[in-house]
C-alpha cells in the first residue's frame, strides 16, 4: 500500500501524536512498518528523530530504525515505535496488536529479548491500554490503594490479635476493629473524592514537566540517589507545613482531624482533611516534579517507587509499634514510629516526617532525650546567672 494512501491525521503543528498512531494501527489494518514510514513523513517536532534504514530487517519493506530524542512528548512515541520496529523484521500484514494484555506481552517478549520482565510488563500495559492518561491514572490509583491497604493489613492483624503488645508504644490504647473500620471508610472516601481526580491529571502534568515513561528503565543507582533526594526534600516540606498546621487557627480549621487519634495506628496515616492531604501530598508529588523541571531527568517508575516507600514510611510511623529491629535503631536520624507516636500523644514537637534533623536543629524535638537536654540546658543557664 503506498504511503500516501493511508489516511492519517496529525495535530495542528504537524506532529503525529501517539494516540492517533496507535488507534490508526489497530483500526486501519495495515502493516505497522508502513505506519512508521508515515510517521517519518509527518513527524516534524522541534528536534525531530533521526531515521535510518534497518539493514537487518528480513522483509524488503519500508522499515526504519530510530534513534535520538523527540522531546518529552516524543519519548513515549519513540519507545513505542522501537518495539514496533523490532517487530517489523518479520512482520506479517495480517498480524495486528493483540486484544489482550498477555497477548500484547507475548508479542513484545517475542521481539524484544533485551528487555527485562518489568520493562515488558510496563510496555505491554501502555500498548494494551492505548491511552497513556488512562494507563498512568489506573496504574497510579491501583498502586496507591494496594500499597496503602496492603501495608496496613499486618498492623490491623497485630492490633486485633493482640500480638507484640510489649512493643506497643502506648500499650494501654490498642484500637478496636470498629475504630479502624471507621477510619478505613473515611480514608477510602478521601481517596475516591480527593485523590482520584488529582491522579487523573498526573500523566498530563508529568508529561508537561518532562517525566519519562519510556523503556529501558533507569539504573538502580539513578533511582536510589533520586529517591534519597526526594526523602530529604519532602521531609523539609513536611516539617515546615506540618509545623504551620499546629498554629492555632490552622490547627482548628485543618489539622485537628488528623489528631483525632492520640494513639495512632497504620490506617490513620491518611486520615486527614482534604486540604491537608493536598498540601502535605504536594511534598510527595511536587518535590520529584520540581527535581524533574530542573534536571530534566526523572522516570515515572522512580516516582512510583518513591511514593511506595513514602507510603510505607507514613503507615509505619503511625503503626504505634517500636521494635528493636525498627530502622531508627540503626539509622539514628530516621524518625520512625516512636517519633510520630509522641507527636500524636502530646500534640507538640516532632513535626518532620522521615528524619529527625529539622526537629533537632530547630529545637522542636519531643523525645525523652530532647527533654533531658532541655532540662539540663535550663539548669546550666540558671547556674550561670
Ligand atoms: Zn500534627
Ligand atoms: Zn500523624
């Protein structure tokens, strides 16, 4: 089929968007390699991709190999096309993208042996969904729900079965199942009404800010150092906003809801006013986005792993249990459960989320050690007078 016979529409600026191309591939029932050549003709972004003939292809058709970048919007297009191009070597014009997710996965696996399992699962998801906003939205929401409630489950069992009582920080206040259920209903309502609409806008915003969704994934080292930076950034944001929330009028209007439980439990981590969820949540989402705006280097997968770890941190900090194997016994600057449990019990001090340094530096720490330090400091000051 001659290229010019394929009815393909491009956006106003002449750049073919991924959505249009995918839809067209499925609907028009033409070999994908012709689609690719068509993109070659239409694509004319600010820094267009470089095309070259793929000499390894077995069929003598319009097959092109692709390299280079095509701006943030083009990233996904390029990764999608690269997969298609690898397929095109043995392409049969009657074969079209599979209708099922696993069919899609198998197609990708067959021709992309250099991708690891996670990368294949990822690519198959986006290829199968054929709508990146929906793909990212569903994946983000499901991940958040599974991780949140999944991580809370062990704590619910521990409380309900009365396990590890000796490690419970406020051991006379074990939450009843009914109390936990009421809390879970409130959190679920908040997830569907406050967080879901925001998650919906996440993909367009991420694309606008240059987050990558392409394959291959970044290296473990890149993900690790970026996540460490996000922990430090978010902790700083959390310290100052949380401290502000304890100012009388803001406390009454916003933060009081979160302090309904003076002896917290896992599910209470996101039990908060919608305004608080948005403002504190900005630290978790806004810090990586800010990082990406300045460095131009962030993969959405890194963002997911960061969010998962931050959820674990928040739920464990509210768990109400401090074990001898808890992280802060090995990393003294890690906040941990006893730090935040005291905040809920005393309503004062320990404002940071992950680390202890801001509370230490600005003298808002509320721990037995800090109280002792303060007492000694006062006694010395008296002596000096
Ligand atoms: Zn508070
Ligand atoms: Zn709390």
